[in-house]
C-alpha cells in the first residue's frame, strides 16, 4: 500500500482530493488501519482536519471518528 501511495505522490497526486463519496485519502487510510500510509500522506501535506474542525464525515457505521480508530 505504501509503495503505491508513494509512487502516486511522487508523480503529483493530490493528497486532499476527495473521492465521489467525499472521502479523502487520509480518511480512507485511517479507517482501513493503514497508519503508515496516513503518516506518508501527512508528510506530503495532507490535512488531518477540515479547517480546524474535526471532519465529522469521517464517522464509520459504529459512530467512531478517526481518533477512535
């Protein structure tokens, strides 16, 4: 996973671009438990939040936010 993310970042992938469901790479990495990918995204400028507010769209079906995972 990290190798793919690193390669995409190397060729200019946007770290905060949301997918069709509105999820960012950071949200997806953390929700899936890919902590090393999340660190890689942070190192490349990914935002952990949305303007200083915790992004509440990052709540899973159990009501857990990213900080709960």
